[in-house]
C-alpha cells in the first residue's frame, strides 16, 4: 500500500510504503533493491566461475583419457606391484 506523506521533507520523494507493518520511504526500498541485485549478480558471477573451473577440469580429464595417459600409468603401476 503506497500512501502519501503530507510533509514532503520527511522523505526524499514524499512517498512511503507499509512493509510488514513498518513504514519505509520509497527511496530506502529502492536502495535495498539495488543492494540485493548487486549481491545476486556477484553470486551468479561466482557460480559461473566455479562452473567454468569444473568444466575445464573435466575436459582435461577427458583429453587425457583419449590420449591414453591413464592406461599408460596403470600399466606402469601394475609392473611395480
């Protein structure tokens, strides 16, 4: 519910909202929204970086398997034991 404050000097825009029974200026809600968007963007960037590391790791393992490196190591280790 958006209501209008009679004294415009009370808030930046003169408008406030009732959020869970607490009256907050619209400018504060706008700033909270910006902070939440920035935090979510940083979290998404971190998740993308982790995903990239995991994908590169599995691509390297796949490449080593195609080249037969693991079979070669298995043959070397089986001769010692």
